[in-house]
């Protein structure tokens, strides 16, 4: 079962989208310089179809994307909830911010439009740093297209 700490409508996490980003707790990673260490704790409210249904009802006309921020302890649950969003409202794109270097085994891309991979490494910087180890992908026809450079101001 996934749990979340909070959520907000954001504009920078996914380029060209108005995104409802939900911060998921129980992060299994221990990135040095973690910017949100409270997300490592096993705390928060249950994130399930009932919660998503309410958010889609309340914000569905205002957003173009819903992004799961975390959930690496239960990636297949993230996958399952993305599938729920697809079936409930196929106008809303879906995204996953993962701290993993690679996708988990048997993880299906079919229910995602965007995926970010990579742990946060302070000395390399986040997505907005050209030196970053993190990668941001657009999913197109089942393929992961690297769009990380969209975050770089050149
Ligand atoms: S993935 Fe994010 S929340 Fe988890 S330890 Fe790393 S920086 Fe912190």
C-alpha cells in the first residue's frame, strides 16, 4: 500500500504540463543530501483509487498530468494506480518520478507518458543541471525518449 504526504499543482516537474504532483512516503533510497528526508519515513495517508478518484473529480479540468513522486518501495502499485487513472480519464497524462537507476523488472510503460529515473546526487545536481545523473523520458509508442535537456537553460 502506498502512502502520501501531500500534493500540489506544479508547473516545472513535467515540461509543458500542469501537473498534480503527489509526494509518496516510505522512500527506500538514502540519497546523500536528500532534499526531502521526511519522505523516507513510513508516514502519511493511504494512496488508492478512492483518493485518486476525488482528485480527478476536483482537479481533472485544471490539470493535464498526474505525477507520482516516489513509490519506489512498491513500483507495481504505482503502475497499477497509473492504469486506474488511464481508465478513469484518458485526457490526463501520467508520470512517475523514481529514484531508481533503471526500471524494475516486469514494469510496463504502457500506462505512463513520462518517467524520471535516477537517485539524487548532490555533487551532480538535479534535473536542471547538465551534469545530472538523472534522466527524464517521454514515453512514445512504448519507447523511452530522453528529454532531460528540456530542464536545462542554455
Ligand atoms: S529518492 Fe528523493 S526522497 Fe528518496 S532519498 Fe533520494 S532524494 Fe530523498
